[in-house]
């Protein structure tokens, strides 16, 4: 009996010592994983759409393995999020040539906001004017679209509309002319960014006797004209006349 009692006492002492060791081991474990956030400057750029730079990777303190290690690996493998408002750069749009001067034959779209009776398409007549309700003939020759819109607004403001808002855009350009040694000489609609070469193509190409290196272009503006011998890559303007000469050999 004394031996059995002593054996049970030693077993109890071992169990108590093991429990104490486990308790102390749990208290001395290291802290759980800590996520280090990106710097404030990076957060500002992500929130307000400033130029993007990738934030530093999230660092996870991992001392326990298992699920914590898997979570850390997933953070390391995830791509950095794109900032709010970020978009790929886009090509700049093509701008209309606001310096173009109007002349007879141009067809315009005039918009007077809130006035359906005045908003319409108008062609510039041979006298260089357009004719609108209420204000009659408005000179357009030699003006830009912005200048014509300002003139129309000024006339409407003079006793018709208190604060008129007017916009003018070109609906179609006046034609160009091509004569001489081409397959089909005549008058053709002008297309923006045309050159002499494209004008010859529109007219069916050169005839067999055409001089193919240079042509004569006559440009008329504000009542005056200018004539020049130019190469095929020369840009054309609405109303220009192209003459293709004949070669002598």
C-alpha cells in the first residue's frame, strides 16, 4: 500500500509539472501576424487618382506556419490593386481647324439653343452670305465659324433674343475643281486633308499625256487669287482649282 500511494503521488507531480510547462509556453508565444500598411502618400494617390506607383508589399510576421503562412503567401502573390480613377492613356482627339475661312458654296449648320425656328442648315450664297429668319442676310465670306456665330448672336441680341447662344459648324465644304489631263475633269466635293494626288485619284487618275510630277493650283480667298506650280503632295483647300498640264515628250 505505501508503494502504490507513493507511485500515485509521483504521477500527479509529473502531470502538474507538464500542465505548468504548457501554460507558461502559451503565455510566452509570439504575437500574431501584423500587416504593415502602405505609406500615407500611396494611400492618397490611390484615393485621389494621382500618378500611380505600386505600393510596397504587405509584410506579415509569420512565426507559426500553417494557415498564417498560407495567408502571407497569398498577400505576396496578389497583384497590387489599381488606384481609383486610373485609366490607360487615350489618343488625343483630332481638332477642327478653327482658322478656316468660309466662302460661297460652304454649307453650315447653325444652332441657336432653345430656338428651333432658327436652328437649321444654311448654304453660303454667291454673294458670300447666309439668310436667316428675323435677321435676314448675314455676311459669312472670309469669317471663321466662331466669328460668324458671334455676328449672328449680336444681331439676335439686338431686339430679338435677350441672351442668344449660337454655334456654327461646317456641314459640307465648297467643292474643288480639277481640269486638264485627267480621266474625268470637273467639280468634286472637297474632303478634309486632301492633297493634289488624292484630287487626281478622285478624277480618275492621269490621262496618258499628263505631266505627272507637278500641277498648277489656283487658290482664291477674300476676292483675291494666287497661282502656283506645286508637287503632288501639296495640300488642297476648298474651292481650289487644280490644272494638270500635258507633257511634251
